């Protein structure tokens, strides 16, 4: 080993250092979150370079996201402390395979300038094939077919290799369509994402010379987040490293969260079999999180069976307990988190002050983001959504918004173009051109152009009938805007239902469809906060403009899946409710597989936090304007009491914002407090003793202390303001409010005021 100074080794612990210095032969680093796996992997790259073991282009390092690749590159650069001649091959499986496939495209029957299809293109193509084959596309929606094909590609199965049992399950139709699809892609000189790996694995398997070239070339292979590799990726790695066996994989079985996308934790077990004599390194010291956070994460993941089992420890001391808070509903949760972030910025929570970019909100489902985006926009809190489009940029949301735009302003041609054939109305390019030409000839909007084209008999048949229906519907919905008896939420639902757009996703059997339907419900819910459709549309156009300069410090909002490998000083984990997290789907499944993956996701979430982790849930979520009671997540029961501080919901006891509009009716109040979720929270708070936020702005009344109101006492109510108690009946209190007159309210909504 070269006797050069090696500062990058000095800040590693002995176990990490051993993993870094053992450069030759297979190494499996299997360790829990925050134990410095990624750090060690990065140091290993530097060590390979510094010791002269490898030149940059002889190193192949695979990361899970492009962002992780960029960060690793930057870190390697810094650790080297000197410019290296070139950089290692560092990127995601996909990014690396694109580069390789361009060099060898002809071996896959492609030209090197092949195009990579996005999901929309892929679906369009599949749809055409299904129709051309005379198959009922209701029974074979393109999305379902795409899901099946992706599944095969994840397992590196070309059409001729799909096992008979799999092929038979779809009556051979799936596999036949798969074969046709591959042929069509070649004709188009195109690939989809799954092809990138599939083609490279196939080329390696059938062209020994090419494989050997790369085996010589990539003398050292390193893989981060190994637990989430699928079979095709694993095969690709095994082929590349098969000869020299210099492969180092790091991962954590407890963080395997892509099973639904074909990842196989089994790859970890296979590694030791395929690379006998592998040096297995276990790291147990966590450098990321406080003991409370670590204890909470460890306790939750303990609920999973079939773990490889690891214990984590830290020599860090002190820190805040994991904070748990229940809210009235999702809007209030967003409001509270917004206020909390404000307070944390100012350092008024008895803790150090946090910068916005030290704070992340990690959600289970992307539709949860909307409430935060709206709230943060309202209070002017800068945020960014990481990984995946922001709520209002999602396909289904933009489609729905296009309908709303047309209802409000029929001359919105862009909106018309977007939805004229969504859902499919049998209006092909030709019909759409006819509409354009007619509109232009008469100098009118597309909607009007469509009407004229129909009148002149230019568009006929099924498409013509459907277009006529759409044009008529748009005019009718437009008139309904003026209908005082119809709320704009109702109108929105009518539009989405009658246009067939909701049904379009209901009939879709792919994994994303339920999420898209959820997003649509969420959209209708968002409307409630606005006077009318117009006001809402303006609000959204403002949101779209909100992207300010990137250098600004911002709160990060992302899904738990996107947060893998990242760390933040303060993390909020909202929406811990059964049915949301764990997801309904995982709870409905027989067996524990889905639920265990959800639990790993909980583990990933908690372990992202360095100093402060706040978990929250709402007793109620509104879906389509309807209350739904939610039970706190079963994972909450798995949090260790000693490491958790239960906060008092300030929106109920004073201190939060105003109640969400429309939910202060007594019926709603009763509903909230009768919800099983709420009762469970109450029981919990009873057990643990109620703790209060460090700095509640109003006096907080203990639930048990409700009876201690006295006649004549001054009180404060979120909605009605100040007043005096005139009568007490059980949990109802009659109050003479200074401004709002005499009202009977639920006692819990009152806080005592001694002024
Ligand atoms: P995850 O499983 O979440 O991907 P990881 O095991 O990859 O986590 P890293 O991200 O590499 O963990 O490290 C977690 C944190 O601990 C980082 O901030 C890193 O700088 C720090 N760290 C790692 N090893 C050490 C060490 N030996 N001394 C001090 N800090 C360390
Ligand atoms: Mg990592």
C-alpha cells in the first residue's frame, strides 16, 4: 500500500476502514441506516485511486438515484483533494446502461441513436398493438400490459424466456403482445426503461467478447443501496464482476422498499452464494441520529419477521424525544407543521434554530403533498418537492384542471387540446386536425371549431358522436357555474364523472391508478378552500409560478421512497394512519409481505432524521368532502414509549390556527370526537400523561380538566373568540361570546382565559 497520507481513512471507524482497505475480492457490507455505508463506499473509490489500484475509468460505481451519483462524485472529488485524471463510471443502473447500449446498439438490433420512450409513449404504443391484435382493450388496458411487461423485464426475461407458467397465466396473450412490442420498438429504433438493462444483460449473455471486454475494463465494481436491486440488475452485476470478483455491495435489508418494483432482498442472500468467500462487513455504530430516534426506528423494525437482524448503537447523547402528535384533520396537520417550522426557524422551541433546508417532510403518498404545498404557499414558506412532479404538475391533475379551465373559459384552446381525446373518444390526429382547421378558418376557439366541424358533417362516426357529447357537456357545465344551488366542488365532481375521466382511472388496473384516483379526490378537496372554480384556478397558476431561485433555502417535501439514503436534521412524518401508512393495499393483502415493506418504509423515514423527528396523524381525513375516521397507524403502537413525547394538538386546545372551513359544525365536532382514532389518541395521552408543546401560545386544558370550567369563567374559542361560560352540560358548554352571541360548544374547543 502506498505510504501517502490518507485523511479520508482517518475519519472512518475500524470496521469501515477494514471494508475500505480490502480492495480485492467480493465484499458485502450489510449494515443499518446511518452507519456510514455510503461514506465507506465513497472512501473505497478514493482508496482505489490513491493506492493506484485502479484508474478512474476502471471503477464502476452504481447508485440508486442520479442525485446520489452527483453527490458521490462531488465527495470523491473533495476527498481526493487533487484533480483525478477523469472520473469513475458513477451513476444509476439506467444511466450506465444507456451509455453502454449506445456503444453496442447494433447487437440489440438498434442504431446507436435509439430513443428512450417515456411512459406515455410506451402506453400509446401498447394500446395500438392491443387494438391491432383485435383484443378488447378494456380487458387489456395498456397500463396493465405495461406492468406485466415491466415485471418480466425486471427479471431479465425476453419474450422467448418467459416461463411457461407465467405466459400461460395470461393465456399467452401477454407474452405474444410482449414479443410484438419488442419488435415494434426495434422498428422504431426505440427502447423503454426496462430495455436498457434487459438488452445489456442479453448482449453480455450472447456475446462473450463484449462481456470480457467490460470485465477487463471495470476491474472494480461498487454498488450502493444493494437491497433494492432487481433480478436483471443483479444478473448484470454478476456478469460484469464474474471474472475478477472485485465487487463491493453495500445495503440494508431493513431498507428494502422497492419490492413492488421487482427488487429482491433475496439478492443479498444470493450474493454470498454466487461470490463464495465474500467478506461480510457489519457496521453497527450509527453516526446520524440521536439515541431516541434510533431507539424508535429499531423498535418499529423489530416487528418484522425474516430480518437478517442487526442492532444499532450510537455514542451520541441527549437530544429530543421523537415527537408524536395527533390532529383533527389533514389540513390542520399541514397548518401545524407550517407553524412548527416557523417556530423552529426562530429557535423558539427551546431548541437550536433550524434553517429551512435542514427540514424535510416525508410523505407516504404523493397526494399528501398538496395540503403542504397549499399551506406553505399561503404562509410564504419556501419549499421544494423532490423526486417526481409537484402535485399540480401531475398528469391526472393537469387533465382535470384542463376540464375545469374549459368550463370556466371555453376559449382555452390549450386545455381543449389536452382533453379532447382524454379519456379516449376515438378522435385521432385527423379529426383533431379538422377541428384546428375549422377553428382557424372561422377565427374561433377550438371548442367552437369543433361545434362547427360537427355541424358541417366534417367529423362523423363514433368519434363525431363523442365529440358532440363533449361540446354539449362543456356548454352545459359552463352554465352550471352560475347555478347558485350547486357548489363548485359538486360541479367539479360532475365534470370529472360525466366526462368519463374518473371512470377512465377506475377501469385502469395498473398499480398507479389508485394513486391517481386519490390525487383526483385530493384535488376536489382542495377546491373547498376557495370561493369558486375561478379563484382556485388563479391560485394554482400562482403555485406554478412559485419556483424561485434554487439557491434559496427551502423545506424539502418528498415521498419516503425518494428519501432513501438522505439525511436531514429535522424530519416530519405526517399521515401515520392505518390505510394511508401502512397503505390500504398492504393491509388488505393476505400475508405480511406488503405490511413488512411498509414497516421498512417507516424505518427508512425515521432514520432520515438526525436531531428531531416528528410523527403525526389526523383523526379524520376528508375524502370527497366526506369525513372518514382514521385510526392512528399501527406503527405508532410500535414506537417505544420511553423515547416518545406526545404533544397536545394545539388546534383543539388553543394555539393552532382557525379550524378548517366547514368543519366547525356541531355534527362534525361530534364525528371527530367519536372517531376511533381520536379515542385511541385520548387513551394514549391518558396513559402517558399529557405533555404539552414546549411553547403553547394559549393555556392548554387537560381533557380531564374539562369539568373544571366554572360558570362565569372567561374562555376562548377558535372560531367564536372570547366569551364567558354560562352553562355546563357534560362536555358541552354554553358560552356568551363577546361577538358571536350565545352558543353551545364542545368543551374541548375552549381554552381558559384569565384575562
Ligand atoms: P443509509 O442506510 O441511510 O444510506 P449509510 O449507512 O449510507 O445510511 P451514511 O450516509 O454514509 O450512512 O452516513 C451517515 C452519516 O454518518 C453521514 O452524515 C456520515 O458523514 C456520518 N458518518 C459515517 N461514518 C462516520 C464516522 N466513522 N465518523 C463520523 N461520522 C460518520
Ligand atoms: Mg447510504
